[in-house]
C-alpha cells in the first residue's frame, strides 16, 4: 500500500500546480485533486478532498492559504500527508 501512496504523491507533484490547487477556494467535502473522472480514479487510486470528513481518513493536513509561497506550503502539506498516510497503514 505504501507504493500507492508514493506513486500518488509523485503523480500529483508532476501533474498539478499544487500551490494553486490548494490555495483555490473549496467547499467542504469537495475534491481538490485529481478531478473526478473514472480515468483519474483508476490512475491515481487516491484523492485529496477539502474540509471535514467523517470517515476514511488516511491522512489530514491543513494548508495555510495566506502563505507567502503557496508552492512551498503545498510541498509541506504533501509531505505531511505522505508521512501520515504511511504511518496510518
């Protein structure tokens, strides 16, 4: 399972501008990435959602939308999510 986690974050870093994705306004429960398609669901095997969730938390982290460098903050959040996900397996 940790291979899926590593693969997910590698693909996310490669295919998305994470600073822009995380900084954009999202309603609680909406998907941040990848966008909801059958192909993305099959390719990524995981997703990052916004806001509160009542079940299925593999990892959680908070993004500082006021950060001076959104890319650096996104990298911090992604690393925190990756570490927590591996710990919670």
